[in-house]
C-alpha cells in the first residue's frame, strides 16, 4: 500500500535536509529522497564559510545536517525521484526510481544542480578512473601528474590554479579563444609555467586502458592527442528538472521559479536552493531557503497563507 506523508522533499543536500529538520520539528510526517547524501556540499573537503563553524569537510557538515533532521523524526531514503503528479486538492503522487510510490500533502523540490558532462566517448568509461568533475575533491589524486582541465569559466580557472600546486603540468583546453572567467584568474594561470592554454580546441574523446592516458582534441591545426593522466571537466552545471517540467514553471536555465516564500507556480509545491531561481548558490543560502520552504509548507497544510508570520519560529512549545 502507498505510504503517505505530509511533506515529501526531493533532494538530500543543504536545502532538502534543512527543510526536513524544520518540517519534522513542526511535527509534519516528513521524508527526504536523495540520489546521494549531502549533494554538492559533500563533494568538497573544505568548507570555511558556514557561519558558526570555523572549518568542516563537506561530508561531515552534511552528516550533521542529516543526523539533526533524523533526530526530529524525518526519514531519509537514498533513492531518486522519477515522477511527481498532482491528484486532486492537497494530494500529490510521487514515484521513486526503484518503482515505489508515495502520497504527499506538499512537495518541497530541493534537487540542486549537477555538473554538465562533455558527452564524448570515454567519458563514462573513465569516470573516476581519471575523469573527474570536482577539482577541490580530486586534485590531490594527481600529485606530480599531467592533467587537462576542460572549460573557460571561473570554475575551470579555479581548478587550474589549484592544480598548479599539485600537478606537474596542466593543459587548459577551451573551445574558444576568449574566456568567461574573472580576469585575475586568467592572468594568474597565464603567468604560471606549469599551465599551457590550448584554445579553439574541442574535445573528441577520452582514451585510456584501465585509467585515462589521453585526451583527443580537434584544433584548427587538426586532431591532436594530449597525453594526460587526468581530465577535469569544468564546463558548468545543470539543473536536472526535466522530470518536473509539467508540474511547475521553470526559467530558461531549467531553474524552478519561486516567490519570496519559496512557492512555485503550483499550490502545495515549494522549492529551495540551487535548483531554484534564488541568486547566489551557496550552502548557507540553500539551508536558509530550505527552512523557509518548510515553514511555508507548514502554513499551507494549516490552510494559512504561505507567508503567515506565526510559523517563523522553528520551535515546538
Ligand atoms: C566543488 C564545490 C565546492 C563548493 N564549495 C562551497 C563552499 O565552500 N561554501 C558554500 O557555501 N558553497 C559551496 N559550494 C556550493 C554549494 O555546495 C551549493 O550551493 C549547495 O550544495 C546547494 O545545496 P542544495 O541542497 O540546494 O543542492 P545540492 O547540494 O545540489 O543537493 C541536491 C540533492 O538533490 C538530490 N537529487 C537530485 N536529483 C534528484 C532526484 N531526481 N531525486 C531525488 N534526489 C535528487 C541530489 O542527490 C542531492 O542530494 C560548492 C559547490 C561545489 C560543487
């Protein structure tokens, strides 16, 4: 039989886990679904800007978020959500990727973002065997190696500059000859002897044996193979919102359109964090937005307008 909840939260990152804490403390039956625990924050070993915590690794901080939400009764299920449909007033049908189905009075969408893939031959095959998407997490694995960073934005240059402290040589492979990155980052990279800029180059494929051995690129001079031990893919991130395209309004970038109290265009569906139109994508901002979304969902269940102030205090008397 279908299990029913007051709140189903899609996404177990900072936004979803904070929403779970706030919803559970309001004594709403609450479940969080995530494809992983902690989201993007869990991919960094270095969080220095979460207020009140001088330093934490991402996984440690996110484990604390999860433990705190569970302490107040929220359930966490590590499985993705495949589909959500509205069925009647105050009722939603939710289907998980393992085929299980659930009912909910409200939905909080907090499924964040994920890295854009190159979509070339060898990328999937060598994922985590030399092909990586998080310089902060994986750069230390390439000590004294030769690597390529693909991209032309600030994230790509951040990765290059980090790798100058670790790797032997770094190719920055970019499909244009101009950059979207901050000027100061470009200048620092250009001034470093370890860095070689490979411009007007498109990636054709990634090759290797058990691990990456090369990156095949197309340049105006023809096809070339760069002999590298690792490929850092830094070409931006995408919101995986295709599965809720029919449920709520999205902007051109696929972000969920929300108002000041995290309401989407569908009554009963709230959203928070990097998956939304909220500016400045940061862990602390996602956490705050998750809290707001849960309090607005609580108001909705009580039949109050979403921004009713009495729900602002997140404690139970
Ligand atoms: C390398 C890196 C370093 C960073 N460093 C910092 C930093 O130092 N300080 C800082 O403030 N911010 C940092 N950020 C940004 C910060 O991590 C994000 O702003 C924050 O993680 C956003 O939280 P979120 O909960 O909105 O989304 P996410 O963290 O993206 O979490 C999304 C969650 O949704 C899940 N999900 C996705 N699709 C589905 C689905 N269909 N069904 C179920 N679950 C789904 C995912 O599995 C994940 O659990 C960093 C980001 C990266 C990538």
